[in-house]
């Protein structure tokens, strides 16, 4: 019997890395500045603007809902700086240019697999359910690039957003707030203090409220997540994996295993790029970590 959960967990890391390294890439940030973003805020606002461009016309509240744990303050700042969906799409285009340039420069071994897998992955993406997956649906509606490399990258980006939307639906169903999600995730990863929440722009007041809410639920005490909180976070991760096996079953076992084998080596290079440009705590979904139960 094929272990689809193992395949899903394994390939989710490569999907995340193939996309996420660009968030902190200096070349992308330089392009955001050239496209009109202010010097000091080009990195975070550029990331928000490029990623939410497919949904920008719906306004900041819809984007805040889709982003999950990213600070609403940062998202509203992006909408204050950029006037109209066209400017968001300019950031999308700047990001895409940096993706192509960066993949060739930092992980050239990923270029051919992206080109080869692109059409197959689009066939898979088109079969995925859209219900309750707003960010995925918005990305799916975007025009597909003519460049085969960029087209393959965008297919993987759709897979990433589909998994992310699925995860946030689970957290919402569990009644977990954005701040609570970051606190639980931070503890599950074994990160120090409130690092993850702060990295996502969560205010100190929101973090404090998150701790108080988790405490009231018996999941934390004295700003420490209790075993029950860790178990909840593990269960949410396991359920995310269970509900996101579909792309890989559609792709089939041979191609899914080959995907892992072809993407993991260049993704190690991209993750090293994250270490260099942001730091080793960033991109936690790309990092192989043993499950934490206490």
C-alpha cells in the first residue's frame, strides 16, 4: 500500500521551499523598490502585495482573512501605499522576474524539473476542490505565464496556497485565532519566546491576548504552551497532511516519488538561501522536524 501521508509530508516541504525562498530575496526586494515601494518597507510590503495581488481587488479585509496569521497592520499598510489592483499586479510581475532570475542563479538544477512537471501539475491543480480555499481560487484564476519555467513555478504556488487554505480552515474550525496559531506553532517548533508571532507582525497586545485565550482553554500557563496545546498543534498538522494527499494521488505514486527525488536537492540550495537572507528560523514548513508530542 502506498503511504500517501508520507509522500504528502515529504513533498509539502519542497512545494513550500520552491515558492517561499523568494519572500526574503534581496533581488526581489530591489525590484519592489524599483516598482515604487518605499526603501524601508519594500521587503514586507512587497511580499504581501505580490502574494495577494490575485485578491487585491477585493480589498484589505478579504486579504486579511486569506492570509491567516500575517499582521492586519502590515496588510493595511500595503493597501495604503499601493493604490489600486494594478499596482499590486506590478509587484506580482516584479516578483515573477526575480523568481526566474533567482532560480537560474541559486538553484539551476530545479529549472528542468519545473519545466517538465509544469503541465502535469496544472492538470492536477485544475482537479483540486476550490470550496473554502479563497487564496487558491484567486491564484488559479490568474493568467498562466508563457515561460515554461515560470508556469511550472506558478503551478507549484497553487499547490502551496491550496494546502495553506486547507490548514487555515482547520484552525478556524478549531476556534484558533491568528495570534494563538502563531503561539502554538512557535511552541510546536521549539522556537524561543514569541519569535514566530513577532516575525509575522503580531503586536504585543495581540500576543498577550493570545496567551490569555490559550490559558483560558487550558492549553497554556504562565506563557508556556502545555502538552495539550502541543498535541492540538500536532493534530492540526496531521489533519492538514491527511486532507492534502489529493494532489499526489492525482499525480500518481511514480511521479510523486520522482518529484521528491528531483526537487529536494535544489530545494536544499534554496533553503540555504533563506538561511542567508532571513535566518534559520524562517520558512519552518520547509524544514524537516520530528513530531513534537510534549
